[in-house]
C-alpha cells in the first residue's frame, strides 16, 4: 500500500487558491502534508485544465431529411463511430486537415511509442555505462588506462546513431 497522502479535490482547490494568493510551494506542501513536487503537480494540472477550458467551442445544428439522417447513421455505424457528434467532429477535423487516428491505429501508435521508449532507455543505459567505465579508466595515469579509446567511443556512437535511425 502506498505511504503517500492522496489529496482530495477540495484540498487541491485550496492549494490552487492559496498559491494564487502567493503562498510558496514548500509552505503549501507542509500545510497539506505532501511533497513540494505533489503541490507543483496540482498547480500544473490546474493550469492545463484552465488551458483546456479556454479553448472556444461552438455548437452547430443542421436540418436534414429522415433519409439523409438514416444514411448518416449507416455510414457512422460502418465506420465504428458511436455518436453523430463524434462523426461530425471527425468530418470537420478531416476537412480542416487534422489527422485523428481511429482506436486501432491509436493502439498501434502506443505500442510503437512504448517500443521506442524501450530502445531509448537501452541506449541511454549503454551510454551511461560507457561514460562511467571511461571515467573510471582515466585514473591517475593521465588516461593511459582508459577502457574505451576515442576510436572505440566514436564507433559506439555510430552504432547508437544506427540504432536510433
């Protein structure tokens, strides 16, 4: 079980309000029994929420015949879109050049992102180990005991670039 305190929505609102009044992050953290990092996350989430709420929206309506509505419903059902609002939103976004992936493509993109993240972490770990080994090898002898020569480091960097490309 987690030892960290979980803030309630009321506490989060109090943190945002008090931060707006100029109370420091560390003082808020102490008052609410959480870390400064948790307070910063609350403030960041609130800023993002306000930014999302600041996006202007407009409602549209259109009159269509019963046949046109039935045809629209059929097309939406075929495309796997569950609501008319979502279907019209996608149509408007496509007309404006916005690409919105379907659920299957979004899942595939998430898998690629996870795979890329794994490769990146592996490369970062290799680079850290190489750097540490190289530093340890350059002891008091003025670098004569270096475990990786400059040529070897250049070869490894090339290999890392190959992996990332």
